C-alpha cells in the first residue's frame, strides 16, 4: 500500500532541541500527484517551548560535539550540528556581557563547544535551601 499523498502536514525542526514540530500549514502538490509523505520537514524554527523563552529575552546555548559536527573551524549550520543534549538559556544582556561576540536581535540560539555550559554553571553560586 502506498502511503504517499498529494497533501502533507508541514513541519520545522527546532534549532535548539532538534525535534520536529508541526507548523499548522498544509502542503499541496499542485499536480495532485501522490508525491509527499504524511509529514514534510521544510525548514528550521523554534518549537513552542523554545520560542516562548526567546520571546522572554533568552538566548539558548546549545552544546555541540565538534568531532561529530560538520564544518570544523568555520560557521556551523544547524543541519551540521551534532547536539549533545546539553542546553542552557541566558538572558540576552547577560550573553553580551559574558561573550565577546556580537549577536543579532533575532538570533535565538548559539552553538557552543563542550565545557562552556559547565563553566557557566561554575560561575553561578549555589543557592541556600
């Protein structure tokens, strides 16, 4: 049985966590040929959870393994990033104080090397319970 159709639900992949999510859009093959799967990934975006954090002024730090990621030494594209699963969110104004790197207002995340998140956690003093 052929599972292809001329209609598909559009999905994007979250830049931060790498999970596919529905955009709410439908895709239609204009020739009405059964050419598409049930879900079709068309690009990158932010899932609801990470979009909410970005709207609140946070920048996501996404730890990536440089040995397994593409483009060594150059700019890392989202599809090349091998995410380790470690994340941290910092306020945009704090990010500009911690890192000597310009960041655009629309940029929601940056890819960091292993160890950066641990260094930031070490800078935070433990709270007394």
